C-alpha cells in the first residue's frame, strides 16, 4: 500500500527545494526538483534512489496537478491543482518505474526511475 509515504505540499516555496536538501530525520536523502513549464515536466525522465524527495514546481502560467503511478497503482498525487509558483513534494520510498502525469493535461508525462 502507500504506507510510509510522506507527502507534503509546499505552497510557493520554489526556491527552498532547489537550495537546501532537507533530509528526513537521520537520513542523508537528496532532494531533486522537477519543473513544470510550457505543459511539460522538466526533466521528463529522472533516475533517483529510494528516499529521494522530488519537488514538483509549477513554473507555468497554467495550473497543473501531479499524479504518480507504479503500474496500475497510484503512488502519490498533489492535493488538487498547483497554480503558478506552487509546488508539491513527495518522498519516493519504493523502487520501481513511476509514471508521472498531470491530472489536467493528459499528454503531460514524466518518468521517475527509483532504485535502491
Ligand atoms: Cu497540466
């Protein structure tokens, strides 16, 4: 199930994520940001290790949402839509290939390859 997932929404904290890798207690886990611009996730593919925090930052004028799925199983989703300047952070604590999409624009896709 989704046990162990720590999901938090950071409102308007775009620069925070890029500047400081805020690791969960006792773990030196990295933080990586994915930008949403011009109806795309940038980068569209990312390889990370388990425990990495990924922060999705909406730098687009349009609202977007973030949905992550491992196969048929949803792994995470943003709390509603992200307006310009808002962000959504998720800790990836299971290995696998996560397909990321936008719940508003179905052609927006990204992949997160999570390894141990
Ligand atoms: Cu979108």
